[in-house]
C-alpha cells in the first residue's frame, strides 16, 4: 500500500467523540489530504513546511530525486518503459499519469501507487473499467467556480462507477462549506493552486467538522469508501496494474 493510499484511508474514517466522564476532547484529525504541486523538486520541502500532506512534482522532463519529509508523487509523461519504477527508485511514493499519453509498459511497477488524470471525454463504459485498476485516486482536474449540483452529480457518477476516491485542484479562497460539499462528493485529496494556497487551504481543511455517518446508514461515511482502502491494516493488498 502506498503512503498516499494510507493517508486517504485515515482521513475517510469516521471519528467518534471521547468516552467517559473524565475524557478530554482529543485534537481532531484532518478529514482531507492536502496536496501541493511544483515543477521544481527543490521546492518540495518548502511546500511540506507550509502544510502540504503530499507534494506532486512534475517530471515531464525526466525523473529527478526530491526530498520533503512527506510522501512525494511524480507526475510523469510515461513515454519510456519502467518509468514508474524509476520514480520509485528515486524516492517517489506514487505517480500521476495521463492515460492518453502514458504507455502501459511505463506503469508496471506494483510497489508504487498510481493516480489517473481523468480524460474529459471518458465514456461510462470506460469509467466503469477503472474499478479493476489498482488506483489510489482519480484526478478530476480543477474545480472552477461554485460547486453546482450538476457538478456534484458528475463527480458522484465517476465515484459510483469507478469506486475510487477523487483528487481535485481548488481555489485557495474556497470556503469551508464549499470544501465540505466537495468532501461529501468523495473528493478526498485537494490540490493547492500555488504555494500561497497551501497556507490557506491548510487552515480551511483543519477547521472542517468531523466526518459523520450518513442518515441512511450508521456504518459508512458520507463519501464512498474506495475499494483499495478496504484492505485490513495487517493485510497485504494485491496489485495488478493493467494500465
């Protein structure tokens, strides 16, 4: 299991209140994963210091090592064989790839996580096949403007068919209620638009209320639990990358 997948699993857990008369309220755990993105591997550590839980480094020009103290993702072109392996060996925890550009031979490593950048023209049948892929998340791109109900329906359609958590880039000025609405639509990872946005989004995420069970269920959180996150803590998940 990648560290990204582990972080997603932790933030999607339901949180319960303290027990006992003498219990003190524990600090609330974040309920979303904050990501930062950069084209400069040397900037990864600063983005982590600002509060990013993960940092995605754009490596279209080739794999370069980076260090940040948090899990690193590599946005790769996927043009050469074993590119995901090269990223893992350079210290990256997962790779982000465009399925229209990446070759299948670039994504054969089962010891690294995968995030698929969702094409806008992907049909329903193709979207359903994503459930069989071992993906940590699906990147739906930038959420521009207000989150409309129509956009919520579209996001829920993707989750309902692919059964994977979502990643999205949001404005640094997004309000707490808007971010909570995205969280309730299975957007688990939010990407800051720039370095300054990391500071703002960190505060907004940390102020979000805890996840609660749906009114029609006492056992599941509002967003759909990803298939890859259902593996027990002591189990080793099976990897079968068909990308």
